[in-house]
C-alpha cells in the first residue's frame, strides 16, 4: 500500500440552525485507498462530502488536495483539483446520449463546434481501461439504473478525477449490479485512484473498503481497518448502542388464509407473472425472494389491489375472489406495505393524519364528510404506539425520515390487527436501528396470528423472518422450502432459477 | 447561495405572501409609470378612485369581478388536481351561447325562478362537455390537456362566432353578429338599482365558500387533492383516479360555463364575440394569484378587476396607456410565483 496522501480534510465543522451536522471532522485519504464512510441517515456523511465537493462552505476547517488548499464553496475548483462525485440521485439528462452526458460541462460554452470525436475517443479509452462497458451513443433514459451509474462514474473519470466520491452507490442497485460495481471500484483503486464511498450497509463496507470511518451525530466516532473489525462492532459504533436484529421463534401456523393457484398477470404482451402458486397460513411468514425486476413488484401490486389478474384463481379465507380492489383489500383486513414508500406509500404534501386514513376514508367519514377529529386521533395512536418521531398528526408526512415514515405506514396497517400483511421490501433504505424496529413489528404481528407475505431481495432479512421461502424468477415462483432446510447458497441458486431439485412442497 | 425547503409554514407567512407580492408588483409598475412621465402615487391614487371612487365605478368593478371569481375557481379546482384546464375561455363562451339559445328557443316565457336555474344548468353542462372531451383524450390516450384545452378555446370562439352570424343571429340587430336577446325573465335581478351589478356576485362568492368546504372537509376533496399531489400514491390508497378527475373536470368546466351564463344573463343579455375581455384566461391568473385557495380567489379576482377598471380611469386622466393594468397584473402574478417559492424554500448560504 502506498502512503502518499491525496486528500486531507482537517477540523471541518458545519452547523445548520441548531443542528451541528459536522463537528470537527478530520479525515485523510491515501492514493489507491478505498475508504468507507459509514453512518446512519443524518450522521453527517453527505454534508461532509458536500463540503469536500464545494457545495457547502464549512464554518471552520479546510480541505486540501495533493497538499494544496481547496477554496471553499467552489465545485469547479474541486473538479479541477481532481475530485469526482457520483451522486445518489444521478445528475444526468435522460434525453441525451451517454457521450453527450459525459461531455456536458467539459467544453467551453462559447466555442461554436463541439469536439465530439476527441470526446468519444477519450470516453472509449476510459471505459476500456476501467472495464466500464457502455455504448456511447445509447440514450441515457434507455439504460438500466446500474448502467446510468456507470455513466455517472465515467463522467467523473472523464473530468480526470483522481479522487472519486460515491454517495450511497448501492441504494438504487440490485444485488448483482452492486457486486459488479464493487469489483470495478477495487480495480480502479488498484490503478491508483482513491475512493470514498458513503454507506450504511455493513456487508458492502466490510467487503470493499480498506479503511472504515464511522460518523455518528456529526462526529467522527471511530476509524478501523477492515481487517481489524467486525460487523457487530461497526453496527454498535454506528448506532451508538448494541443492535440486534430480532429472530423469529418457532410457531405452528394456522389455516390457509390466502391461496394463489396458477395466477398469471399479462401486461404489454408479456407475462409478468406466470402460473404462480402459493399458500399463506395464519401466523407464518412466507418469504418471496428474488433479484428485483423478476415480477415481485407485480405480485405485490396484484395483492395490493392495484392491478388485476389475467388467469388463475385467488382464494381468500377459503372463498374465491375475482380481482381484488384496494377497497376489498382494506375491508378484508389485508395490510399493505408498498415497495416504494415515497411513491406509493405516502402523499408527501399531505398531513400525517390524512396519510394515515386515506386508504380507509369510508371508516373515517360520514355522509361524504371527513371526520378530521377521528383521523387525528387515529394518527396519534399510531405515532404513540409505533414510536414515530419527528411529526405531529397535522404536520406534513414529508418531514418524517425514511425510518419514521415506514413506522407510520407499518402502524396504519398493523394497528387494526390485519389478518394478512403484505410487506414489500419493508426495510429497504432504512438504517440499522429502523430495520430492527420494522422486523420486530413484523414478528410481533406473526405472533398475533397475522399471515405475512414478505417480498424481499435481502437474504438476511428473509432468513431471519420467514418460515417458508419461495424464489421468484422471471415471473415464476419456485415451490416453497422450509427456512430451516436451506442455506444462503441454496437460496442463491433458487434466485438464479435452479430449484428443480429442491422440490418438496409444504 | 442555496435553497432549502422550509419545514413549517407559519400562517402569518401564508397571509403576508400575496400582499407582499402585490406591493412588489406595484413598486415595479411604479417605475414604468414614472418612465411614462406621470407622478406615481397620484397615478395609483387615480386607479383606486377610478375603481372605487363613486357608486358607479365601485359597482362596475364588482360586476367585473363576478365572472373572474368563477373562472378563477374553475382554474383553481382543476389545478389542485393537476388537471391543466387552460380552456376556461372556450367553456365561458360555450356556456354563454348555450344558455342564451336555451332562453330564446326552449324556455322563453318560463318564470324567472324556474328559468334562471335551468339556464344555469344548461350553461354549466355546456362548459363541462367542452372539458370532458380533452379529459377523455387524456385518460384514454394520454393526450396533453394543456394543448387540447388551449386550442379548443379557438374552436369554441369560432363556433360561437359562426352561430351568432348564422342560425342564432338576431334579425333585429342591423346586421351585427350577435345572438337574440334572452327572455326578460331570464335576466338576473340587480343587486343595486341603477347599476349593472347583479346577483351573480353573490352567487360567485357563495360558490367559492362551497368549493372551499368541499376541498377541505369532504372525502372527495381529500381524494382529489391526493390525486393531484401524488397519483400513484393515491391509486395505492384506493382513490379512483379516473373518476376523481372526471368529477373535477365537471366542476371546473361547469364553473367556467356558469361564468359565461351569468355574464350574459346578468350584463348584456345577448352574446357577441367580445362578451369576455379574456375572463377565461384571466381566471388562470386569478387562481395562481390566490395560490389555488378558493377563498383567495375572491380577493384575487377583486384585485384584478380593480386594476382593470382603475387603469382605464387613470389612463384617461393622466395620459398613460391602459396597458399598465395588464403589466401590473402580470407582474403581480410573477411576484406571486416568486413569493410562493419563498414560502416553501428559504435561502441558505
């Protein structure tokens, strides 16, 4: 390992109102090193990187690159010094081609022509050197999220970045894409680039980083070499107390509450679900695991009542039902946690109480008039019962953090003790403390006799919560296996579509 | 300098916003008045006295405000649900011509108490129909309703122009293209004798309160707000998106059609192609000025009417072009948009 220091952040502090987002943070980065910046949401990771990149001016402290001080608050100076930023939400234009996106901002605004051929040559060269394959002429909007991220990285490299900062790079990626990304990052470090990546996922931090820096409440609380620490220690450092994800205890499942037989959903001429079979019993968790994009979103929509089926039967509490509507689902005691809480689970600009009662307005209205008082009371009950912090019933739900919003969504479903809970990626994007809280609630519902259908792509989550597991691949569901009988490797194979030899239906 | 979302909006801020916006607009317009060579404060005083200085001018301003309240509500209701109804002008004219034709050819002779409500219904339905066409195109084929509703304005105006120069032409109008005058029983009662002010103002204000109530208190109001703010979230919560939009469109188109009906029954009694000095379009401005709040629409309509009526008088006595009214209203809209932005964001260094 070379020891040449390329980046030095010293004694940086930044205050927003009453909130000290960065408190005297010092951090250095060596050439060819990968440093992970680990911390929960709100720990100050993104603020620190924004200071580095010149988006914010620090109150005190300074940043220097290659021994030269960087003028504060000047993103252009940061780019020129060789800092490249890969944002969590990409700053790319979907209607331009890859090449156009990469070249945007690199040329003089006043020059009449654009030196496209030189740009193309440079882009192809970079993409070959770092193994970042991409078609320069593809329209960005047509690319997958993983490919778009590759373009964002290429754009930074095109600007001759020697220090690359990645803000939660895997938040939007599938597991497979994430693995590809990390091997690319290691390649880049081997070629002399220095990398900082921000994350709150322990696995990827342990697997990829040379050094791990933990932020908590704006302070740098610990620095560890990857070899000298463990996931448990990091989790504790990050949260500030011991967190353990809960594990399910043994139970005897009750009768079948929901059954699907040969259910097919076709849209746009493609079978999104193909002859899917499953049985869900009271008091058990059935995990549906799969790489995202394999039909689990469609399955969730179907059971949420937002789309209809093309063929097959759904049997609810022993009675055949046609297509479920949202109103049917709510009336029948099916709790629903959507995969994307910001898009489907909440109306950001509406009050917390309105979000709490929106799907059950008939219950909270009389003769078409909304019973505001009862709604506010209902929301308060959820806030108290599910430890939702950061808002009152009348404040807008957008003000809640991801974890608290998810607790509210859980609460509005679980508070009425549903017979069935449909949970799609319930812990996605949450920090460690919130994940534990969500899992605890799901297991609590299971103990109370709720049948839980858990859709997830997180192996750990499924293995911790589910009694039985089925894999979903290309819209087809595998037969179910008992969670006790499988290990991660077997599940990995099932997620790849290899389940023929694992058949023993329950 | 960066912008940061405000977490809380105080009531004071929400109330102060439009006032500050109007003050800012008046200040900027003042520069233009000064450039035109007139004393600024005197000019503004003149606008105020021309709009409210006499019984005649005050009633005239209120008469102008009545259709603006209704077209403003039409826009506000639709925009709340993210239905971009730019077709208020066309719906206004279609409502007016339908009601006047119905009065002449269908309901002539019916007593006022029966005829006027019937004509209101006819005018509102005409406005609805004109908006339901582009809405069904949007729901069925995702056609952008901004374009269709905007262009239908011209179709509607030309259609009306064809009717009043053709089948509905008044034979006693010395060849002028205008429709036959409505039945005497169809004329709206005056609010004040010896003025043009009619009960349309009262109706418009009552409707504004009604809409406010519907939007804040009813299931439909909450659902249509959800549909406008986040369609996929609304669908997940079981809000019938298409049906909600259809009802919103019926209310919006109906209000614009009603505005035309009330204008023709209340003021002129017959339809010409200059029945509206752009009430439909001004309604959009009024709605934006009011930040889509139905009660704010009443005040915004009053302000806009004041500017238009007042600027007429000011220009006559001070020799400044009446365009200053358009400029001031346009500036108010712009400063309102900026002000609304600042109620949602704050500046951070």
